[in-house]
C-alpha cells in the first residue's frame, strides 16, 4: 500500500501499479490475498489442465469449489441444515421481483419497511405482483433513520415482511434483527457477513455479492426450508427458488462463485464474523468520531440508525465537496463521492477495507479541514 | 502446450501446471492470451488503484470496457445501429422464459422448431406464458437432423419463430439462417461468433457466453429495435429487454464482461468471424473425416445437419467408450464425454480450441483404433 502523507499537498501518489484505498460502495474492495491467489491460478487451476473459467460446471473440481463456498457460508453465519444456500444471478434487483413472485399469493399481502433507495425499488417491483402495504417508512425524513419496530403498522396476515437491513445509498442500518410473527425477508446486500445475525426471525436473506462477499455477478440467497415450502406453484423454472434448492439446474457464474469461495475462506481464517465485526465497529467508530468531532463535517443519519458499512456525510460548506473528493483521490483515497441521487460523501467500509484506510481518511479529513476550513 | 504423442501409451503427460487440450462443451476453452492478459491485470487494472472487480460499474474505466465489448460485437457480426447489444444474466435458461414473457401476447401464438435438448427446454418455458406451436421437430429421429425450412408448418400470425441454430448436446446445426415472414429468435449459445450470420431474418439472437464468447456468468442478447418495440408492456423491470436497452440499469457481471471484451478483441485481431469460420470449418472437417473414414467410429448426426462446434460420435463397440474417454484424458485430451443424457463422445471445437488439438485428437483416435479395434 502506497499512500502519501495526507498532510502533504502532493498529488497522484502512486505510479498506477499500486493498490490504493478503495471506498467504493460496490463493486467494492476485495482482500488482496484473494486477488493474488486468483492471479496465481491463471491460466491453470489446481492441476486440471485449464483455468477455472474453462471447466465444466459438472466437474469434480467445480463441485468442490461450490460445496466449499456453501459450507463456509453456513459455518460463518451459523446456518443450520434447514437453510438453503443458493448462488443465483441478477443481483438484488432481480430479487425485488423474484421474492413476491414466489411468496406473494394472489389473495395475500406483504408488508414492506422502506428505509431508503433500495427498499423503494423493492416495493415497486412487488406492486407488479400483488397487494403490498407500507408497514413503516422514513421517506419523509430523507431516510435519516430506521423506524423502530414498535412503531411498525404490521399486518398479522402478511405473507412476509420485507426490510433492507442496510441501505447503501442512504447510510442507515438496522441495529437489531427483527423477530416478528411472520417471516422476515431482508436485502442484506451491503452488510452480509459484516456482523453476526440473529437468524430466528428470517425466512430469507439475500445479497448481491459485490460488497462483502465477492465480485459482481453472483447473488447470495439464503432461504429457510420452512419458508421455501410456502412458495407459490407453478413458477417459471429459473425464477422458482425450489429449482435451485433442489439441484444445480443451469450453468452458474463460475468465476464469481470461485472468488466468493476464496473470500469466505479468507474471512474464516481471519476469525469469522465475530472477528470482522469487532474490526468493522472500530473502523466505523473512528470515522463517525472524526465527523462528530468537527463543525466542518456533518453526518446525514441519526446516531441510532447509522450504518457501519456505508458512512454518509457532508461538508457544512457543500460547495467544497467536489474539491474534497478530488483531493482525496489525488491522495490515494478512491470513490468517496456519495451516490449520484443524494450527493455528498460516502465512505464504504466493507470487510476487505483495511483499517489503515480509515486512519488515512481521518488524517486526510483533519488536514483538509485545516487547509479549507 | 504439452501433450504427449498420442501413439504412445504413456499416462498423465503433464505435471499439472500446463494447459491441456480442452474439448469441454461449456464452460469451455478460452484463448490463452486472454487469460494471461487478465492475469497480468491482477491485482491492479490499468492504473486505477484496484482490480477490475473492485471498481464501480459507473466508473469511466468500466464504461470503456463495456463500450468496447459492445462495439467489437457489432463490428464482428456486422450489426447495424438498429441492433441493441445487451449483457444480461441467467444464461439461455433465463432467456427461455424471458423471450415469451416479452414477445408472446395473451391472444397470440409463437412457433418453435425443436432440434434438440435446448429447444425442448425453451418451448417448455414458453408454454408457461402462452400459446405455442411446434412448427417442426426432429425428436422422433433422436434429433439427428435439422428439418428443412420448406417442411416447417408455420403460422403466418405467429409473434416469432424460435429456433436453436446449434444444439450443443445433440451435435446438429442449421446450415443456413432462416429468413421468414415473422421475426426469428435463435438460441445461438454454442455457435455465436463461430461463423458469419445472415441477420436479415432475425429479431433476436441470444447466447450464454461460456462457449465462444467468454466465461460463464454473462448472457449475450442481440435484439433488433423493430422487434424490441413489439414487446408487451408492462413487464417486471429486470425481465424487460427495454430496461437494459435504455441504459445500464443495475450492476452488471463486471468480470465476465471484462473477459468477453478481451475475447472479442482477440477474435478481431485474428481477422474476425470470416477468419475463424475458415479455421472452424477445417477443424471440424478433419474430425468428421476421421470418423467417416473408419468403421470403428460413427457420427450421430446426418451429414447435412452436422455441427461445426459440437462433434458427437460413438464407438461402434459402445462398451469401449469409457476406456476411450479415460485414455484420451490421460493423453491430455480433456472432456470428450458426451452429455450425460445421451452418452457417447462429444468434441467441442470452439473458436479458442487450437487446430493442433484436433490434429492430436485425430492421431489419438487412429492409435486407439489400432490398439483396441
């Protein structure tokens, strides 16, 4: 890692061959060890005479990779054998449709809790399928908090309650996994594997891999068998979760899954979800402290709803934000711009982002305030 | 490439660090140059401070990759600007549902020509959506030929005619692109970019990339704008071709598309589709000549319907087939087993398979016949 002293005014610190500190919201930073292992396995994987991209998805070599990914996922999250671990395609955007297609009956209803951009997209797709209700929303408050579960207007006859436990764009996060009378489905794209989860209330947990789990191109779907059995029938084959729970139906996205397997092994070697959670708490606390300890920066989310993964903040003097983002990039701090729909700044602190990156950002922020404040 | 003389009886020719001749039907062989370029670009891509898997899909660096892939695809196939080039997910299996969902109206009908396993799967999914007719089928003949277009029972009011121009499992291939009164949709998974196509009759061409175009995890959809405008509305956002034709809607499978871009550049540098077609014709002719010139082997498909990509054949003495496949593997000739549903042998001769691989296979076949005939 080569990053110049953020207190200097030097520009472009590297010659371009070095890795920099990458705060991208997704696709996002991967562990360098994982990338080097993949590099080492090109153009021939593990004595099979071809790269991993060129072997049959019915081969023993690929079987072993997918099985290892599945077993590591179960171990890391403490999933019992009642849970199916599926590796699908299409990202969370496809799940927004696939969840109601499977679980929202014609004569039924589903409850949605809307805490940001992704939940808003999820309910839009669900409305194409059937009757949905907004059980809670913080839209009027610019999604600056997660409505407490005690305030939700729940329908006891709902087929499921859909939540977004971490909103990537808006930077808020549930601080507790809800356990309700109906199964909960969560879009955990930006937080899966960043913290231990209390699984009891969930029927299904899904996530695009490209934040904490791997590269873009594979969608993690964890589904409890009791919930799976409640799905509607018949369904289009590829969109029926049962198809993929029963067997490897079609050609999976081999390389993305191969990378996921490596990331899961990396996390397991590091001590698992508890270990990374402690690191993630420390990383985000350092950054929130820097924001709170200054009148130059301000957070956009209420303290009790802040995301550990996506830290959104503004300069009090908003005109300076493009300068901040540009200067940061010149200092090897990449992708600190907020989502195009909300502006400001966002630092995504996923599992694979080294703590050193946060320390460097905090130092840069102090120096930027000193020179521009 | 290290492959022992197939006339010797030596086993396991390599130490496992070498690439072997890979006849896999898909995921399939990729150009070695492409794999080495990807290796070279890990863990940092083109001076961006991160690997290609870790950068935003809205970044300039990724924009350039996807745009280059799109432009090379258009150039190689001679697609006018009336064609949309989409990079989707879910493989041909998802297209089997997505095509009728978009183009089979409730009061309409579609015609299907069934020439093998994949066409059979396609019509099964279409039946979930609406009224479909079998315009022609060679199922009674074990899919050993492609029914001539003059014999098809076409419905002039059909919304589209669906064909499978190359059947990977059964080893047959259309020798001519049909030009009918209604738009033709083809599953070209195993032949896209292996030959020039006469585009006039097509409304849409789709292909899982994992044969001639790239690794698994991205689906190529080429769709003419006139046909696109005929789709039904409204549709689920992610399954509406119009969503993806209009803009980059969601996170694409970045790494698979990055690999596709490299494969397309490789093909362009090699002289394009005409150049590879000449090589492919020569490769397949050599293998068919070896089959036809012996009483020990026999082809499974009529001469006028044979695939240039997937050469299916049997030993007259079928009991010896497992020995053939095992011995071939020991001699560095990988994945020569037929699909699990049909047995026998299959040599997939995709673009990236070197001609030397076919020469080596033909020599091995002669030696195997000499020692086991």
